[in-house]
C-alpha cells in the first residue's frame, strides 16, 4: 500500500501546480511529503519521472512549433496572401519560438530548484547528525 501511495504522490507532484496541492490530491500531509523527499529511492524514481515529463513536454512543444512554423512559413511565402496576414504570421512564428524557449527554461529551473532544496535539507540533517555525534563523544 505504501508504494501505491508513493506512486500517487509522484503523479500528483508532476501534475499539480504546487507541492501543497499535490499533497491534497495525494491525501498526505506536507510533512509526509518532506519525509518521502528525504528518501533517496523515492527521489531517484521521482527524478526519473520528472526528467521524462520534461523531455516529453519539450519534445512535443518542439514538434508542435515545427509544424506550426511550417504552416506559418507557407503563409509568409504565399504572395497571394495579403501583407498584413503575412506580418501577423511573422509575429506569431517569433512568439511561438519564445514561448517554447521560456517553457523549457522554466521546467529546467523548477527541477534545479527542487534538487537544490533537497540538497540543503540533507546538508542540514548531516550537520545535525554531526553535532549529535560530537555530543555523544
């Protein structure tokens, strides 16, 4: 059952806009999520899922941009199409490229921020363990 719950949490983390919302959807507390995120096996599996989502999303956006760009180029190059429509097609093509680049950057930044947060939490735990070991010695 616990593994099923972890899978549900991973799915919610990928599909929901915030960790808080992911916890609500998965039916867990934020503390439980924190505990899961400190589990290396959980994080390894989650990072793999997240990497797959990022790669798939990026690829799909690039494919869509490519198809749309081909269509827009055909409009731009069609001398039978009025100039205003062709200029709008130019603008649309540029906006699409910018959106794809921003989306890809945001996905990578989110993943980086998440990993940095985990590393900081782990560093704090190690520092606490070291202090505890010094007290015991």
